[in-house]
C-alpha cells in the first residue's frame, strides 16, 4: 500500500516539474509571434509610401498692378461714383469735386480770348493787312499782333483753367476693381488725398518664405499650386518668378510666384503654397 502511495507522489511531482518547464517556452513563443506581427505592419507602411515629397508653406497674395487714385486739387467732394468691389473701365468717372469756380474761370478766359481776337485784328489792320485773309499776313506781323493783343497770354490762361477744371473729375487709370474707397461726398479733399484704389485683378502674385535649406527645390520657373485658406477646393497654378537673394535672421528667403489665372484671389489673401517633387 505504501509503495503505491510513493509511486503516485512520484508521478505527481514529475507532472508538476514538466508543467513548470513548459511555461517559459510558451511565453517565448508568444513574444516571438508578437514581434513577427509588428515587423509585418511596419513593412506594410513602408511599402505604401507615396512616390513624391510634398512641401507646404503659407503665403500671401499681392497685386502686381494697382494705383492709388488721388485728388489733384483742394476742393470739396461733390460725389463719389463708385463703391468697393465695383468693376471700372479706363477713363470711367470715380469721383467729382465741386468745380463751380473752375467753370467760371474757363468761361472768363474764353471771353478774354474773344476780346483779344478783336484787338489782334486792329493790330493787323494797322500794319496794312486784311485780318479776313489771315493766311496772307506775314508770320512776323501775326506774332506781333498776338503779343500786342494779349491773345497768347489769354490762350495760356485758358489752357491752365481747362486743366484745373479737368482734374476736378477723378477717373480710373485702367480697367480694374475698386478697393479702399476713403472719400465721400461733402469731404474737403486736399491735394494728394486718396479717393480709392484700382486693382488689376488679372495680375496677382504670391509671396512666401522658405528655409534656405530648401532653396534648391525652388528655382525660377518651378511650378506650384496655390490654395486659399478660405476655400481648400480652389486650386490655382503658379510659377516661381523671383528669388530674393537675401537670407534673414531666421534663415528664410522670400520668393514670389505669378498666378496664371487668379479669378477669385484678392490682394492680401492668405494661401497655402504647395510643391510636389517627384522622387526617383
């Protein structure tokens, strides 16, 4: 009986020893399996890498052709003819000043010219010529008559008065869009005061900065994509036109790119500048 008990205890001890030896092996097998899965996932990500290197930075739209239209004479503004965002044509009236005095001066000098013509005829007659046939009067005699009659002086005064009358009407220098309207009716405009700005919307560039380490990627002629921050679905094509050869204290360089068709881009608008460089 005791012999059977010892045999049973021996079997139990042997089984327990076998189990303890098998546990470390199972742990090593599990760890090895986990390492194999992790390496597979990394390898899978590496195989999905894109064949191009994307570069992105922020920039700002700048109008390359614009004009601040200014008043050339100190007079009250009679009326403003445009508002921000209006499309105008070259020569279109933008603002008009009170030109009552200038109109009267022009009329006055016109009357002076008429009076001078009469006096000129008297001088020509006194020289023995017929003023009705002015083409037969010698040039020297005509010049003397113009000076004595005051005709030359009256003509110069009339030309100056007409110019002063003309500049009371502020017109568009070229086709464009009106912006920054600052004048209003009733305002006393001084010489040099800005009435508004006219921008040519077809001529827009983008200015942006890059690190000097990226200069090799942005040679003149490099094609870019421009995306407004307010509309990520609008994509514009652009081309690098200028590289400013100065590196600032932050190690950046200013570049400028011309936008091909900037239909909805505004001066000062913030945009993303994208560059896709194919990899070998």
